[in-house]
C-alpha cells in the first residue's frame, strides 16, 4: 500500500522556504546560534500568518557547499528545525541539508518531528557545483528503515538545478521520474536550471503522465507564472517570497500574502 499523501487533496500546496543564516563553521558564519534560531522562527511565523500550507528549512547560506557537512551542521539544523516545529505545530514541515546530505536530513527530521526531507541525488549520478553526486536511494531508504523514520517522506529532486546531466543525457526526465518512483521515492521535485529560474511546464505534464506519486515544483514559481503549475501537488517557493525576489533577502510578508490570495482563487 502506498504512503498517504502529505498534502491530501489540496492542489498546489505552497511550501515556503526558510533559508537559515550561515551555520557555525561555514565561511559566511557570523551570528550566534540563538540569533539564527530566532530569525528562522520569525520567518516561519510570517509564512504561517500568510497562510502557507507548509515549510521547508534549508541551509542555503552555507556556501560553498560540501557533500560531507560536519556533525555540527546536523546538530544545528536539528535545533533550528525543532524550534520551527514548535512555532508551527500544525504545518507540514520538512528539511533539506546541503549538499546532498540526505541521511543527515533524515536524522534531523526524526529528531525534530518533521514530515519530509528534500533529497538530492536520489537516482542517477550527476555533476553539481560541489562535484559528482552519486545515487543514494538504496542507502538512504535502508538508513530510514534502520533509524525508525519511515513516517518521514522523501521528496527527490530529478534532473536538479545547478547541475550538469551529460552523464545521463540519454535518460529523459520521465524515465528519471519513473526510476525514482521504482526506487520508492515518496514524491518528485522538478526545477529550472538554477535557483529562481522557472521549471518547464511541459516537464511537469510529462512527469505526471509517467508516475503516480506526487510531483512538486522546486524553483522559479512567481505570481505571474503560477497558473502553469496549479496541477502540481506542491510548490516550493523561496526566491519569490523574499524582498526583491532574491533568495538571500528576508521574507516579504506582503509578497507572501498576495501570492496566497492569488493561488487560493486559482484553486477554486
């Protein structure tokens, strides 16, 4: 039997992204942990008040990323995620730990009481900014089983942004999606070529035709183009919800509220 869908029958559930400040030990780290946690919770509250359907916590300020982040990153992301969970007990809540630290994300989600993770490199290898990212589905699902975290859903990026896919140029997006479904992903994430760039609406239709699991849009959604994505199961939105539409800025409450009002009408 398949796992229950996290967002039920809601069309285009909106997941706001909480981009936490640079974590201890990373090149741009400058804030004490208490302030990092406070800022994350403040952003989460803004999203909650605007009516989003869920949140995802992400360490995008930890540039440049490493494929082997230290234990301090897992510990701090757990503390932040647990605090956000306390602030937003009724929202769907997930985490992504960059880069491709998917087992660490499962550990964070388990300890903090989260609902899902966003996983890079689930099936097929690709070349990312950080180097070669190899498929992890087998090890990741075994780890999830071993630690008793089977309630945590895995939403897997396919043909993900900021990456070269020449290694799998002969494998289309629909084939990649089908492979991820075969390897027991709980949902799939489609993106544009980089953060803030729109996803190809044609790929959304192609993937939805190829699989039965939920399909999420992971980049480039705006007020102007969201009509192209209302048939997706969820929309992960970071850049558009920030001041000036730039991911590194703080969340703009008015942008979030106007977007939520707009998509509520599109769902009718």
